[in-house]
């Protein structure tokens, strides 16, 4: 369908695109919800014993602006995309499975 419009390198690539490329904007849009989740983690002892809640709080307070070049730093991406978001996701799942309202 695109053979006459796109180069062969594009048409024949096996690479995938970057998933959730707008994650930084989504993160900023949900700061209030993220703060609430971190507070819930703090109250739910099984999760709080495994997750560094103070680090999560510090990351939320020091989050670079969405257009900041800091987001190009792999360490910053690791802090937010992997450490923070995955920790919050895991703790939220733990609370849901346990039926906790913490």
C-alpha cells in the first residue's frame, strides 16, 4: 500500500516503535494521582516494606518539566519510567489483590 510512498528501509524494517512515547506528558498530567498512590503505598505495610516511599516522594517533587532536556538522560528515564512507575504499579496490584483500601 505504501510501496510508492515510503522507502524500502521503512517498509521492510523489523524494528518496533517506542511504546507509550508520550509517557512523560501523561506522568505530568497525573501528578496528583501519583502522589495519592505513593501515599497509599506508605499506608500499606506489605508494599511500604519493599518500596522506597521517600525516594518516590522525592522523585515526584523533583520531576523535570515535560520539555526539559533532562528527560533525554537515561538515568532520569530509569528513575521515572522504570523505578517509579513500576513500583507504583506493583504496589497498586498488591493492594488490589489483597483487597486493601490503604
